[in-house]
C-alpha cells in the first residue's frame, strides 16, 4: 500500500488573533520580506481572503498575488491587511 500524503497548510491551524500574531512575529524574526508577505497571506487565508478583501477594499486576487513569496505588497496594503486581521505594527529596540 502506497503512503498517501497531503500538503501542510499552516492556515488550517491559525484560529484566532493571538495565533495570527504569534505566526507573524515568527515571520518578522526571519527578517525576510518574502517570508513576512507569505505569512500575511497565510493568516489572511485563515481568516478568509474574501472577508479580508472586503474589509481592506482590495481585490481578492490581487491580495493572493501580493501576499505570496513572490509578492511585493505596498506598505499601505500591509497596513490595511494587518488592520483587517486585528493587528498593528509596533517598534522595539534591537537587543
């Protein structure tokens, strides 16, 4: 019998704003813009991309594209998405 596997989707495990914040903070720690954009996309899918698109007044398809590893979202898009997800950016001094 062949082993059957399925793709891992972290969006399936993010259930609330605290989960969203923890996941995004991990992405911020990487310092990689592609990882941060992708993490925002995962969180948006966990919440529901259609709802995020409606709340941000941005197109759903353009959000999928911008919030991927290959995406390059504008800063305004990042702020709108984070607000829709119930989060905000904060600054902390480096250790």
